[in-house]
C-alpha cells in the first residue's frame, strides 16, 4: 500500500490523462482495494484526470461510490467499476482460498504434481505454460513475475472481472438463429473461428454472420477450481508460480 500511495501521488504531477475507460476503472478499483491506505490518493488522481470533484464532503467510501456512478454514466458499455462478487458457480470462495494459499499447507504444493492439475483443471486447453498447453489465450509461463498469487487467484475465480482487449470475446448472431460467444479469430478464407468457453473451436462462414457484438463475459469459464481439492490447488499454484517453466518429469507424482 505504501508503494501504491506513492505512485498515485506522483502521477498527479504528470500533466496527462488516459483515454478510454480502462484506466479510470482500474483506478477506482485500486482505491476500493486500498481503503484507508490509499483511497484518498486514488480520488485525488481521479480529480486530476477529469478536472472535477464528484463528492468533496464525503468519506473515501462515499467519494468512490460517487465516482462509480460517474463511471457508469461516462462509460455505460464498459464493465462496471465494482469489485468481483462471489457466485454460486464457485465451490471455493476467494476469501477462503487466499487464506489457504498464504498458509503453510497452501505454500507446500508440488510444482510437479501441479503440472497434471493444470491439465485436469483444463487450463491447458487455452493457456501455455512452458511446454504444456495451447496458445489461444495468454501465455502463463512468466505469470509469477507479473502477478501476485492473490491477483492470479482473482483472475481464475472471476474471469470476467478484467478482460484484456487482446482476448476480449464477442457474440456472433448467425442466420440460422444460433448465437456463438467466444474469442474470434481468422480462419480459412471467408471463415472466422470462434473459440468457446468449453475450449471448442467453431468455424463460421463470414456470410452467415448477421451481427457481431462485444461481450462483457470472458471466454474463460467460471468454476475451474470446483473439481479440485485444496492440496490440488496448492499444487497448481506451485506450478504457476515457479519462476520460468518448471523442468518436470513426464510421470505424475503421487501424493
């Protein structure tokens, strides 16, 4: 939080502001996460970027709620600037798993066993880690150098909370009445390929597409950890947070 406060304060000395919704959304979410240890700095940067104050008298929470309302009106088509919410789709709650992953048991997982959990949880259908998995989604080989365990957990439990523009999904309405949702890429001439949340690829003729709309839902499905035990999850995070591709044996390691 000290580093975040310093960064937020320093950015107010820069006479530039971002374009588009993403930076404003991230800043509001940052303030909500920091609470008393940085929310006021986040509000100050929002005021600096926009040149306005939406609630000058309230507490930091009331100010950020006012900024959330401003964001909703300013960017009605963007994902809202609200923290992710627990859903019935997830067997494990974020709070419980954060506590577990910070415990001795949560940090004693095996990267070798985690390789097989990575495939069991179907991560390998879309994501490559070292020599494991496909490349249709973000490469996770260096993910431990970019994100903390808590951030990685959040992206798994709440895949639609933050979606990179590069991997945003779309909904395609077809002439035969079907609606396909997923990541859309080029196929053979006159065709597009839609990668769906179940990992299946569907090739569609461009002439069959009636309408294309952006989707606020990630192609990455919810509930990927539902079939895993806590020891499985410890192994998976040991695998994902190994610095660089783990040099792993080709045979499962028994627990």
